[in-house]
C-alpha cells in the first residue's frame, strides 16, 4: 500500500477558513484525510517484494528487495512547523463550528440551511474527525510529536499492530536520535513478524520444545522508540496464546527523554501490569560504553539473553567495540548442559549511509568471521552471516515523485562454535 503524499503545507492545501461553508462534504473529508496523514499517520511497515537471500559471507549486494514506506523529509518539516500546526488548529476549530451549525440546522429541520451542505458525508462524521484531529494537534507536547501504527502481517500469526510515538529530538541534541523511529527498526520488525523462527522466537511452537522450562530472554539494545522490542513482544504473545510458554523482553536505551518515551510506548501497547502474563516487556537504562566497567549488572540484565536485537545502532567509531563488550556479557554462551537447543544470536540491521561507511565497516573489523577463528581458540563473538537488504524508499516533494534505493545490512552475530 502506498501512502498518500503530503504535497503541500496546510496553509496552501486546506480550503480557506472563510470559505469552508462553500466546500462540499467530500472536499472537506479529503482535507481531513490529508491532515490525518500529516499529523496522525498510519504506517504500513516495509514489506518484502522479492526475496532471494544468500545468507553467507560475501553474498552479492542485491539479495533481498524490500519496500519501505520511509517518510520524506519534507513531510517531517511540515509536521514540525509550529505556524502550520497553529493554522491547522484554527482551521479545525472553524470546521467544527461550521458542522455544529449545520447539525443544529438539521435538528431544527431548517432544510434550506442544511441543503447548502452538499455531498454524501454526514456533518456528524466530519465533526468527529475534526475534533479528534484537534485533540492530536493541540496536545500539550504536540509540536513534532507523531503517533504511528505500524502494521505487519504474517500468515502464521496474523496481523501485528504496534503503536509508536516519536517525540521531537531534544534541543536538536544529536544524542537524542532515539526520539524518532528509524528505517532499520522498521525493516527488522517486519522481518521478525514474517519469519519469527529465524530469530529464535518461533521455536516456541516446535514439537520438541524443551525450552519452555525457563522464560526466553530477549533484549533490545539502543531501542529508541522501541519498535523492534514491542514487535518481538507481540509476536511472542501470539505464540504464547498457542502454547504455554513464557518470555521476558527488555528494551534498553541510555538517553533520559528517549527512555521516558520508550516507557510510554510500552505502556501504550501493553496497558496494565507488566509483570502479569506469560510475556513481559520492560524498559531499562543501559549505556554500552559503561556496562563492561560496571562490576555487577542491574538485576534485569544479570542473566544472559537468548536473542538480542539492534537496529541502526552503529553510527559512531566506538559503537561496534562497545556493543561487542556488551554482547560478551549479555549474550548467552553455548552450553552442552542447557536443555534449550537454541543458539543465542544478536541480530543487527544497519543502514548503509554514504556518510558513515567507516562506522559500518567497523563491524567487520571488530568481529571476525566464524570460520576465520582457529579451531583451538577460545570461543568468541563472531559474524555468522551478512545479508544485504535493498529498500525502495518512495519520495514525494516539489511535485516530483521518485524512488530512492536504501541499502541495509543484516548481520547475525553469535558465539563461534570452533573453540
Ligand atoms: C539511530 S537510533 C536507533 C533507534 C532505534 N533502534 C530505531 O532504529 O528506531 C540509535 C539509538 O542508540 C542509542 N544509543 C546511542 N548510544 C548509546 C549508548 N552508548 N548506550 C546505549 N544506547 C545508545 C540512542 O539513544 C538511540 O536510541
């Protein structure tokens, strides 16, 4: 499904306030649909349109083709423009007032007045939509805040909806990048829904499942708004409904306002007591640069994890090294005594930004390939596979439409089995 483009700002797109009465109900509904896309969009995540994945080292760059509905930056600029937002609020107030008048006329059977409102959409519907948009646009922290519903589909578990709120970056501080949801999270979340078993989540339904004696432990590093962790939790809940199994999901980040928003997103998707139920999800502070120097990890992080996710978390020189140190502490080591046959794995998706190629390369210099590790060496964290994912990101702006190809790398990292 293509999202409709936001071609112009509200000041040029919306019918003039003074002339609202002369527009048809269909035209006004169109204007409300435009405002909903701008200030309260429903996003369908990336979806695969062709898959031909080679999963080994050295795979050719065009392996998998995905389409991402990444937003263009023009839309984001319009959304964060306070002048456009206050104009929209005034426009919506005028529309609500006009619909109230019309409804009163209809109630008083003043047919003449009511008949000036031509078109098939009832004023009550327009008034309700305008009022709910008004609440969204004039909310306390409205400027730059956007709530999205990501909808991912899979034959096995059906439709997974995740509600995620992005907040404005704090004082344009680059460290608060986790305030927004990034394309890598969208790609990874959809991959999880489509192939949960490839991420160690679907095994819960297996015939010979011996893992249910302890909860599966899932961690997200640099969770930001939490899309990946929330999606994993919803997938696990779908499985737990089929089979008696338990899982703990911990979504982590280090930036205070990002963590507050992450907590709010968890509450929105899982209202009620987080400790209640077979699958729990919580947020937790975790700074990759500091964990290895912390003598005892906080309780929630003290036990190792079976599955670790990371979306778009390698964009500075030290990130790969810090993340490796975290994994050494947090990724469950292989053990012959464990009842669970699952090999703990870190799943990492990063975009290939032309400006950050060195940082992306740092993964290859920080982790060795598993088959490069000599047989008698101690087990170490190694690259198990690398896959290239191509997304078609549609752009609309200046009246032109186009399609950019965005390249992502998907790494699987785990303990080498050659020691
Ligand atoms: C580009 S954002 C990606 C957020 C999210 N994974 C997504 O894809 O939407 C990078 C995330 O890494 C987090 N981060 C950066 N440095 C970190 C550190 N030293 N410790 C923990 N998290 C960190 C940021 O706060 C941010 O949430």
